[in-house]
C-alpha cells in the first residue's frame, strides 16, 4: 500500500471523490420518516419532562422527544423531525439523573411500554400513563 503523502495530486482528487461517493449513501437525510407528535397525560393531567422514545422493531436508529408543560412532544431523528416508518416499541420514561460526581440522584422510571406503527406523513400518538410499567 502506498502511503498517502506519496500520492500525486490527481490521485488525491480521485481518492477524495471516491470517499465522498461512499459516504453519501450513509446520510440520515435519505431515510424516509413520518412526523410523530402527541400528548402525554396521567388521568387527563399533562405530564412535563417525560422522554418519549420510539425504537424500530426491525432495528435502526430510534427517535426521541421530551414533553413540555402541556404534555406535548415531537420526535426528533438525528437533525430532522420524525421517526423511521414501520412498527416501533415505544417507551415513556423519566431518564436517570446524576450529579457532577456521576452519582445517581434520581433513578430512571419507566411509565409505559407500547407498540405503534409509524406511517408516511403525520402521525399523532397520545399516551395516558397510569402506573409505572403499564402496557398500552
């Protein structure tokens, strides 16, 4: 193998072009997504600060959102909004909190596990969390 510093300038252009073509197929911008949003409530009361996580059943990158004061969430996928099309395992939880020393100050709490099917276009999934770990 020839060390890179021994390559002629025209070879660098060829190598750089080949790498660009190779990496262009790996962009998350090319993955088809459906937008996903909704509300999380508990007995009708909006829940703030809960993570809503969609993990594709078939594998791949998941999507996540955080509920605001009105219980509203919107999923994000890399730098885009939405989730991969298809069936997802859904979790609604409070993530573990740690202090600066890495000590857990609040353990994670899972409130809901469910399955939803994300379609092309707009998807609205509302969740009512009751007791921890309830399946919907």
